[in-house]
C-alpha cells in the first residue's frame, strides 16, 4: 500500500488565515478544555471532598474519566461516519459540557463520578476528532502545523489547569472550576457550528463495532488504571501483567478482523504504521513522569508547592515550545525524519540526566533538574507532530488513512494510562529498594532511569518507522491480509 507523499508544509500564517482560523480554534480548543479539565479537577478535588465527602472515591474521579475517554476515542471514525465533522464535534462538546454541569451541581461524590464519566466520553471524542478532522477541514500542507498546535495544548493545559483549580479552591468556590468549563465549552461550540463541514465523511469507518477488541482494550485500561491507584507492589505488578496479557489478546483478536479498532496497516509486515504507533506510545509514556516530579521536588529538595509545581511543568514547557518550533524549522522531509529520531534521544538523555543529578539537592543540582526536564520535554514536543503526521499520511487509501489518524489519539491515551501505572510501580519499587537508605531519592532514580530506558526503545522504533514499505503498490495489488493463507504477512 503506497505511502502518501507529504507536501511542503505551509506557514503559521497560512494556518491562522481567515479560511482556517475558526476550524483551528475548534481543534485546539477541544484539546485545551480536555487538558485543562484534567489538571483543574486534580487541583480542586480536595476542596470538593471536604465539601461533599466521598474520600474513598477520590482516586476514581480521575480513573473513571480516563477510562471513558479511552473508550470514546475508539469511536471517532464511526462518529464521523454517522454525523459528519460538525455533528461529531457538537456531540463531543455537548457530552463534555453536560458532564461538567453535573460536576458543578453535584451534591455527592457518586453523582460527580457519573458526571466525570460523561465528561470523559466527550473529552475522548474531542481529542480523537482533532486528529481525524484535521484531514477533512485543512489542506494537507497544513497538517503538521495543526498537529503541532493541537498537541501543544496539552502543555498549556498543564500550566493553566493547576492555577485555575487552585485559585477556585483557594477562594472556596471549587464548583466554579466546573462552571468555567461549561462556559468555555459553550463558547467553543459557536465556531464549531460554522467552521466544520456538516456532510458525513465518505472515508469514515461505518463498519460494525468490533466489540471483543473494544472489551479487551477496556479491560486492560481498567487494570492499569486500578493499578495506578492501589497500594501494594505485588497487587500492582499482578494488575500490570494482566493488562499486558490482555493487550496481547487484543492484538491476536484485532489483527484477524476485517475491520478492527486499529487500521489493518498496523498489522502488516511491510508497512511502518506499527512503528509509528509504538514511537508515539513511548513518547506519551515519557510525559507521564511529570506526575511524580513535584512530589520529589518537595520531598528531596524541600521545595514549596508552587516551585515544585513549576519543576513538574518544566517538562510541559519543553514539549509545548518544541512542538511549535519544530514544525517551523523542521519543515523538510529529511529534517522531519531526523527529528523523529532526535526527539526520543533527547527524552532519553534528559530523563537520564535528571536521575543522575539526584546525587544532590543543592541549588546547582536543582537548576540542573529544571534544565534536564525541559530538554526531555523538548524531545517529546519536537518529534510528536512529525510522527503523528507520518501516520496520517501513511497511505493513499483515504479510508485507511482516516482510521490511522484516529488511531493516533487512541494510542496516545492508552499509553498515558499505562504510563501512569508504570510510573507508580517504579516509584513503589524504588521506595522498597531504598527503604534502608533514601527511599525518595531511589524512587526518583527508578522513575527517571526506567522511563529513560523506554525512551531509548523509542529511538529504535523511530528508526524502524523510517523504513519504506517493501512494495509501495496500490491497495488492489496486495493480496488479502486476513485469510489463513496470508497469515505470515502479519507481525
């Protein structure tokens, strides 16, 4: 199956031109409200628990949101097929707004969980649609710019969310954080009704839902989500192993379907889409380290909450700035391919240096922590838009390309879920190993070196993704992919 030739990227001025400005605000705004809500909720939740109770359900506020987001992200192409870009976005914003409203009005934590579930359904659609609809609403020369901008919204959410959530909690109006999400969502709906095409996508996936594949991924997601919030290393290890085995089962089932959750190209030996997805997943895994960095800043270096939060945000600052910058200077095909390898390399080096610098908590070492984390973040940011765009242009078959684009978000969200569990596991193991020495420092090293090793694997998958398909022919020239006689073509 032929790989689409990527045209020379347009400029940032082209992206924000009058013809595209409204559509871009919908893409970026959808991811921004999702990202902000993630961090805003975390900052305001302690005040909510103090007001309405439900301490035992505290961890599930995020877990429920994440699980439903992953589920909804798998329905993106089907939503486009049934409702078109405009209708799919209106449904996504509607679910997100209704969920936020339920959270703002909730009298109990149980009802808040229901609101977060609905909010997660809308959020999962919003983030997935951003990648899928870019192909519909923008010319191909602007895709890499649009992907860089929408991806950078995650870093912006990490900066704005904690500040807004903390502010509302500080003044005793934690519900105001959710009311803000309701208002912002309603505002973004306005350009969505005008800027996006209303017609149903001719290339969208309207095949029957692969229920078994979906259930297996959902089960794996639940396992790692529960592992991330439970105490006890043994239980966490068991749940992570169960999740890994379940994902193996998913691959075995999904690769044999005519229309699975992932594109058929992801299971084809001659096509590099699987390596692109693996590279994206490993970059997303690296970003989950930021959840524990502020904790280590307070426990190891004695930082105050604000400074420790800025230490964790250094990773986000790096990837947000790099995502914008790399889509400007790395706009040629050769440079873009090099950046796809350099990004995981910088992530590896930055995390490794952060781990090495745990030998001291003096001012110079702490300054080094900030620099190392910023460099690690730049690795994520510079590579992600180019790898995602490569996945979006992996084939000239528009139907498969649409599914490959939607798969970018699904892979990213599942990787974030697994990353949270892996981070918790490494921190727990580090605390046990360093119990007689300095558990916080050992935990920080386990976290940093563990994810540096995963990022190093990302360099290998990035190299593999640069390989051209063995036979760049039209789809009709390929033999069937999912029959017994061609089983050897699968990975």
